[in-house]
C-alpha cells in the first residue's frame, strides 16, 4: 500500500521503550496532497462517534502470520469502536507489544466508507539472534556459559534477553568468587541474514575474591572457633602455618615465620631434602580454601544465630559486619555479635489436653525446668515440623486419628534468665478416611498399589499408616521413589479426610546379555530376562502385549547360559506376591536344568567334550510365604520345598568311588523374616532386616541300619541353620538441594551352621558355605552352596587366617561361618534411571568345619572402598577394592594384599 499520497492523516500509537507507557499522536502528512476530509473529521472531532471496523491490513512483518497477529491484537472486522474515547486501539497495541517481538507498533486509518473504518497495523520487528560469542574467558567457561545464558539463535533479541544473559554470567562468576565481573554486550548486524544480529559478550572476570580471615567480636560466651564451624559456605582460604619446636629445631625459633623464607634462609631448595629436614621438627596447620559467595554468607549469618539460639541465647543478634580487602585483594570479614543473656526453661504447663494427662505429655516432651532454652528442640518435641521418625507429641496424636490436632507453645513469663511456657492444645475430632485415590500409574494396575496401602476408607486416620503406605509402594520398585506423593485433604465440616496418592512409573525389567566364541568350545554366552511387573492372566490377550503383558505385579524370570558343549543351563521362575489377591501370601515356583561335560584334546589339538562323561542336574522348588500380624506386620514366614537330582555318568563329583549313579537331594526350609528397611529397597536409609531359617532333609540314616558315607552321597542328609541381621542407621543431616542425600551406616552380622543327624557319618557335601571373594561361585555351585562374600580375600578353605594363597582352587567348604560387616554409605544419585552410591567398609569373617575348631574371635579382617550402580535394565553392578589385613606377610607390602572384586546382578551375602 502506498501511504505517501493516499493517506494524508494517520493515527500513530506506539509504546515507549523507556517507561513502558502508551502515547497517541495525530500526525499530519507534510506531503502536499489533498487530505481526505472524512478522515480529517475523525481525527479532529471532539464528539465521540461510533464506527465499525471494515477491514484490517498488517504490514511490516516477514516472520509472522498476519492472521495470527490480528488474533493477538484482539481487534476484528465488525468490531465497534468509539472515536474519540474508545480504548480498542490502545489495547490492541498493548497486546502486540507484550509479545516482545516488535520495537514499534503503529495503527493507521486508511479509508472510511460510511461508518466503516479501514485500518492498517504496521509493526517493526525486532532483530533475531543469528549467533552469539562469549569473549575474554577460557573455552571451558565458554562451554558452560553457553548453557546458562538462555540465548537461542533464531529468537528475537530484547533488552530483557540481554539482561538475562548478563545476570547469568555474573551469577556464574560470583559463585566462583569473582565478585567484580563485568559484561559488555555488543550488537553487530549479520550481513548474511536480514534483520538479524550477532551478540558479542565481552567478559572481564576481575580479581578472584578469597576469604583471608573471618573474625568475631563480642562473643564472650562462645568461642570464635565454634562460630566459624557454623559458616558452612564461608571458609577461610588455605593457610599453611609453620610452627617450630624449640626442643628439636636446630635454630630455636619461637615465632611463626613464613614457610618460604625459612626454607630460603636454611638453604633447602630440593623438595625431597626439604621434606626430610622438616618432618622431625615441624607441624602444619591446614584450612580448606574457599571463595566468597554473598548468598552463602547470608545463609551462614542465619546459622550463627541459630547456633546461639540452640545454646539458650535467644536474644543474640549480629549488630555489625565489616568487609574490607587486604593488599592482595582478599577479603577480611569482621562480625560483631551481641550475645545477650542465656535463658533456661522454666515451668511448662498444659492446656486443652483431654486424651493424655499432663504427666504423660511432660514425659513425651522430655524438657524439664532448668534445661537450656532451645526453641528448635521445643518445636521438634512438639512436632511443629513433621518428621518420619515420629516420637513427638503431634505424632502420638496423629497416629490415633487426630488429624485436626493443633499445638502452640506460648511464653507466659520471662523473669531473670527463665522462661515459662504454656502449651496450648486443640485436639479436635478423630478423622475418618473417606476417599483414597491413586494417579500416575500408567502401567501398573490400581489394585496392585491399593493392596499395599494401610489407609483404607472408613478407618481411622493414622500418620504412621501414611508413612508405612509410602514405604510399601516404594518396596514394589515399580515407581520413582522420589516422586511418590501423599496428599491428605482434610474435610473439617464432616470430620473426614481424603487421601490422594501420586506415583510415577519407572522401568523395572532387567536384561542380561553376553556372548563370545572360544576355540574348541564354541559359542558361549548368557541370555536372561526378568519381568518384575508381569501379568500372567493377560498372557493370551494380544491387546495386552506392549511389548509384554504387564501391570499385575508378578515376576517372571528366564535365563539360558552356555559354555559351548562344556556346559549348558536353563532357569525359570515365577512369583505371585498376592496369591488369591486378598492377603499377602506369596507363591514362588522355579525350575532349572543343567549339563556338565568333561573331555580332552583330540589328535588335532582341539578340545572335545563327550556325552559319556557328564553330569546332568535337575531341580525344582516351590515356596509359600505368609505375612504375619504378630508381633507386627513386618514379619513374614516362608515355607519352601526343594528337590535336586544329580545324574553322574563317568563323572567325578565327590570321590572316585561315586562316579556313576544318581543323587537325590530333598529338603524343606522354614524362614522367619522381619524387614523394615526402607523406604528405597536399593538404598535403605533406616530400619532393619532380620532372618532366621532352618533347612532339613529327611534323616535317612535313622531309618536304615549300617548306612555308609557312600549312601550319604545318594541321599544326602543334614540340617542347616542361618541367622542374618542388618541395621541401617542415618548419620547426620540430609544434604543436597533436595535434602535426599545422607550418610547411612549399615551394620550386619551373619551366622551359619550345618549339622548332621548321625555322628557316624561325615557332614553332607551338599549345601555347605563357600566363603571369600565377591560372592561368586567357585565352580562347585552345582552342590547348592551358600555363597558368602568376603571382600579382600580369595575363596578360602582353611580356618587359619594366615593361610590365604591367592591362586587357590578350594575343593571343600565349611559347615560353620561367621561374618561381620560395617559400611558407611553415601548416595550420589537416587534417580529412577540410576541409583549410585559409594561406601567405605570393614569386614571380618571366617569358616570352620566343626565346633571343635570353632572360634568366633579368629577372623580374617579386611577394609576398603566400593561403588554400587543400580541400572533398571541391568540390575546391580558393584566394584570393591580392599585389603585383606591377614594376607599381609611378614616383611611384605600392603599392596600385595589388596584385591579388586566385581559383582553383578545382586548384592552378595
């Protein structure tokens, strides 16, 4: 449209960039052409008149659709407008301006036909970003900053865009200690792209500010060292202070001197020589280095006051903070405090309590007159801040249904250094659960989650039941433990509560895959799959296969392993955790079959394996588990029936006298277990796990006279007992931004004993205890040994701790073992995609062949470090590096007693 001659008068409305206000102007075209009198009347009229929008044209845009801009403007053909006095045009301009896409917006009157007004919306597009450069810093910083500045090529560049980038860079360097970083942004037109610019961000980091010293003044009751310990994010920079001992030093120096000056004066320039010289005479005092961070410093100020409050100084304040730089540009901070008086708890009275008497509440509170005043402890004991540990007064009430319970401590008197309190309680009615809803379970059937819940409609509300329900959902291992949400919604009008659970599905299936080729052996490899949320009832439903039928919480595992013709095995197992669907009664059925062959080397030098020298195994077991209600519902009782058959054909398994024949091993096992560890089954942070089991074969020798050891191979008999106990203890406070990382101490003790019914017979060669290494079988797992890991040692067969040959092929194993473990664990991540935690550990274990030689204090000791990686698709991976202290020979080196171990699939015993 050619406005220069056809439009003589137009309305210009635009937004001011500096103040963000709107202005309207009537501008007369200076071109000497005839002026449309009707348009001139519209502009000059002082009497409001109604018009209709007859047409809209958008000009000036190349990137955006015209109809989209008309829609954003909110003005359409047919709309009524009042001129003057209407706000349609100003609103349209505001709507377009708020998109931050244009540097100017104008509306023109182009034509008037009767009462129909035709308009033109003209926009000036802001330039788009073609690329940006960060200049003045090293490449590593550039790479990090590119992900922080939020600059995206192709997007419109606004003042806010540049301001955001500048703030991001300043924040990045401020956190690194560069407090005076400056950024200059330069816009350059990109000649290759129309209406596009290149942003050059020039960065000057400035001087890195380190904290040289932090000093406290006015602290008469609390030492400066204790106050400095509260400054978790404000540490003094590294210092090395040299002290001379006048009784040993050759120069009799009594004052602190500079390290480098002393060495120069002493004439020591060699590092080795210097170390040898200083070791006998000097001590070094090291402090960790730190950079200054204003945000962390503000947080540390509050921590100092919190610490004072915990010591009874409730009126403590920080009255002044002075910051100044020394000659090296490092920061010195002087903090002046006013400690005030130390206060103590006085009389504590109770008001409004009907469920518990004053004496019981006072015992729950655990605060007596004369105790140092500590508001944090008072609120914790009252339960002002909810915690999973419980033990506070609010927990006792809420565990009994008092959801509407309220408690408030009120100071009633302050005299001298004593404060009296009145604890005011509003118990309210006991709440009943009304509705329980579940969302987020896209794959898992709702009944699988609902049967784990302890919160049932119609029952009395209990805080402990909420915590237990969260643990049980997490124990399923189908969901992201960090995203399990519980939202109780109280209904005060009818005394009920609705509870809404939210979950987020995660992958729980696992795959095991390996393959190889061996000369003379052939194809070797393993293929195993484990479906941990299977649905067997939908196995014939084609629509449910996506890719497999899932959602009913059952577990199906299959595994095939081959070592060419030397060895093949096939395993299958299925578990139904809720047999019948009404009670937590589990059913597990498993089968396996394997073939071992021996052979030799033929005339051509190749390995061969013969079917005339082989061992065939077949085994099956069935287990039935039941959850108990007494002593509590953490207990389960499991009954198992197992059968294993060994068919030997010219195969030496035990002795040369038993190379051909069949051995049948039939046993019954009863296990009592109590498991309260959780909430994450991969990385428990609290609770315990106890197990007591007994395994029994029929006492064949008691029914048959003149039984020999040869008969014991055909029908093995034994009774075996196991006791396992482990505790998980959280250490310190949770750390990390999400407060999910915390040190956890795991303490474990394990004991095993195998007995015999007939003292005239040897102990059964089956079901013994293999001790040592990473918990991997030592070639004799076909005999059903319990594999007991002992990191730092190879598999051993001697009870003598000093006998630990590295190259050992143990052929006999123990009938008794003891093992003790201490682990300090720390989680690096507990994301559903991967759980990673590290540990330092100490272990002591040993095995014996009978009670005559049993000595529970004669143990092999080891210590080391380890890592665990849980990947949902592959299960648990573990690495340990440890030293077996009893493997250190006299005059030998410690590193010769170290051992690296690897575990896959499960945590060994």
